[in-house]
């Protein structure tokens, strides 16, 4: 049953967004800027959380993991696209294409499950505030961050091992800007029934499980918050989950907007727009949502940015005065 050798295609062509030079220039500048903002924003979040011991709490460790997943998923797709525009080549080798797809699935799946874990964390913090520290022990915390990464790899391995069974005969043009699973399946000349079934089932689970966790958590959070009598404390309780809720709404709002609202866009274009929103725009916005709304995050970032020299950033010198 070894069919890998029958694959006659050694490379794929990624059409990207446009083949007109002027438009390509705009796409290049736009995506390079968004990529840099994403890397700097999420990088600062990881740095701020890593360096500030006040932020060594479960909520921020989950957030740092989300930032890592976001940085990584953007990095699987955008740099290759930028290089292809710059070198005026649209090719990607078969192996690179499969690798790109694998890591893209890992990071997107992980990020998705982390959103669910973060909702659960807020649920415990708001509905069981007195037991929060006893429930969120380092071991549970490590488990809750580990599971999304393991699941991400399991999902990606499943898709990839099914994909490499497929034979690609003559079609090798991907109307997309990176090697995503769905457009690859359309190019194969094998029967892709099983692949599509698995894509549907796993895709649905990856969206549904975190969604149910988020829904459950927020139903409990809202009912707890509503029972608080003082308005001030109500707001305080709610503000600790405001950033997470914003990210969640942005994420699921995008899914609904792209895939459920009928539009006149071509299916290929719609997939591309969806991919841009999930892989580039949402990861770029997450740091802003978290750091703009959160006082502790803001002060940790201010500490980093106020340092005039890079040296005091190093952990071993962090006790030196920072205001020079
Ligand atoms: C992810 O979470 C784990 C455990 O909760 C933590 O040890 C690790 O530092 C986090 N990763 C990042 C990049 O902060």
C-alpha cells in the first residue's frame, strides 16, 4: 500500500494574492508590516511575562503560550510568502509544502485549545476565587498548557499521514498563499473521501471542544458576576476576563463572518480572506487586546520599554536600577 513513490509532482505553485507587480508590492509591504508587528507584539508579551515575577500566574503563562502559538503559526506561512514575492518565484517543494502544512495545523490547533483553557482559567478565578490557587496548581497548569500542544501535534500528524498517502499527478497550482490542507486535497488525483471526512470531523472537533468549554465557562462567569451586588465589584470581576472575551469574540466572529455569512466572493477568495484573518490579523491583534486592557501587563511592558539599555533586560542584571 505504499503509494508515496507514485507522486510525480516535486513542487507546488503557490499563487498568492496577485500576479501583478504593483499589487504584489502592496501585498509585500502590508504583510511584512503585519508580520513584524505580530512578532514584536507577541515577543514583548512573552518577554514581559517571563521577566516580571508578578506575572508568573496561570493566566499569564497561558497567555504567553498563546503568544508563542500565534508567533509560530504566522511564521509558518508569512515569511515563505514574502520570500516568494521577493524572489519572483511561486514554487514550494513537495516536502516543504507538507512541512508547512504540518506546523501550520499544529500551531493553529494549539492556539484554539489554549483559548478554551484560558476560559476555564477565568471560570475558576471568578467562580471559585478562594480555591483558585489550590485548584490551579503548577501541575494542573502544566497539564492544561501541555494538552493543547499534544493535541495540536496529534491532529497535524493525523492529517499529514493521510495526506502523504495521496498521489498528485498533474495539478500542482494552489490558489492560496501557503500550503493549507483543503486546497491540497483538491489537487490530488487519488480518492480523498477519507481525508475529507477526517478534515471535517477533526476540524469540527477542534472548533467545537474549545467553544463548548468557553461557552460553559462564560455562562457560569456571567451568572456569578450578575449575583454580585456592588457595581464596582461586578466590573472588577468582569474586567479580568474582558481581554479573553474580546479575543474569543474576534476569533469566532471571524469564523462566522467568513464562513457563514453568504457573500458574492469566490470560494477560493473566501478561503484566502479567512486564512489572512486567522493567520495574520488575529495573532497581530491579540497582544494589543491583552496589553491595552490589562493594568499589570501594561506596567510590565512599560518596565521593559523604559529601560534605555538592553543589558538590564538580561535576567542576571535585572536587579540593577532601571531608570538610567
Ligand atoms: C507555557 O506554559 C508552561 C506551563 O504552564 C510554562 O512553563 C511555559 O513557560 C509557558 N510558555 C511560555 C512561552 O511562556
